[in-house]
């Protein structure tokens, strides 16, 4: 059986909003119910009744045979939205709504941003806002189309920041009508959004932001987490270098021809966007020997060959 870690705050909310009764209470003292960590498993019958089996952490870890502590019984009737939200929040994974200000973010940074957001959970709303007749944001249109992001048109009115207004209105609408969202992700460097962030936090929802390092402290100080795009790029470059090495090492271990030209051909086939000049080296050999200096050596007997150190 697969068991998941309980969110104790959510269990408290369950008892207040949706649980009809506790069917069994074998060991736990109800007064101290939320002072220890539990694991749970949900089962559903054909009538959409939910039975949540809760297990003690100590049994789970030491014996690998969890002992049932209690069972929560839920009738899944008109309380649907509340219970759906609660059940989805019993794990550490978030239900995420993403709002991108196209005027503040470069489309070339999208993949770094999307990869970071997906670490936290499941994206159910993914919107980007801009005036798509503006040539400065048109590059976002194919990126959004290819990645399942909804483009929201914001007609520019002289003297008004239409993008900020429309984006803020949509956040407020979702905040008060969509119970399942647990994390709002705002992609911008504009500190004007701090007013709507106050509202999100007052509803006990998380608010994370991604933007550039050139940002006003008024934004970074109020959101629960602010991530700099520049740092995401650095992390991506490090992981790419490791991925390159995995392929180079695999090639050297499994091929007799270790000529530099063959290795370069392999890299360009597997990584079409790879360019050693992006890493500050004019030659491919310089890139290899400087980046992997503790792992590689070059033999210049005949054609230059790459050797594992």
C-alpha cells in the first residue's frame, strides 16, 4: 500500500468542515491528535464516500507495517468544493495558479520559470497577460501556445497600466471563487502588485514570485518566496554541465574512437543548442579541459584523443 504524509493543519480543517464522524480511534488521544506526524491513505466507494485511513509515523518507519490510528468518514455531497480542496492539500504538493506579466518578463526565460514552478506541485491555471498588438511582447505568443499557457488580452488605454489591472482582477476573482488553489505564483518584477499580495496572504494562501534581480524590496519583502531568474539560469547551467559530462563519459567508456572531433559530433547531435562559446571558451577542447579538468586529459599522439583521468 502507498501511504502519504499528512498535513496536520489540513486534518484540523477536515474535522471542522467535512468529516461526518471518526469511525475508529484506536490509540490516539483526540486532544493531542495534531501533535505528532501521521500518514494516510484515501479510499473511495462507488457512492463517492471517502474513508481516510490514518497511520502513526513510528509504526510506518520502524516496522514498515503501519498501524491504523483512526478512520475519518466523509460524505461527498454538497460540500464538494471544500472537501476537494482539503483532500488535495493533504500532501505537500501544491495546487498552483500562475500569472505572468508579459511586459516584465522575457519570453526566453520561460523554460527556467516553468521548471521551477513545477517543483512545487500541479499547475491548474497558467495565464499570461499583455497587449498582443505590442511588438515588445509578441515573442510570448508562440511560447505560450507551445506550452499550454493562456494568453489574456489587455487593451492598452492611454495613461493606464492595463496589464497590472487585468492581472490583479483575475487574481482576486480566483482567490475568492476557486477553493482548490493553495499557491499563487506571480511572475513579475513590478512592486505595484504588492497590494494584491496582501489580499492573497490574508486568505491564508501562499504567494511566490519569480522576477529579475533588479526588483524593489517592496515586492521581495512581502511575498512568501522571491526567486531571481538569474539564479534559475545558473542552476540550469550547472545541471546542463553535469548532463554533458554523463554523455561524454558514457561515450568514452563504450567507444574505441576517442577523437575530439567524434566527441564534438556526438555532443552536437544530442544537444543541438550546445555551443562551447556560451561557456566562455573559443575551442571545444578548451571547454572540455577547463570544465572537466579533474576528469579528463588529452593525448596528442596522432589525432587529439580524449582520455578519462
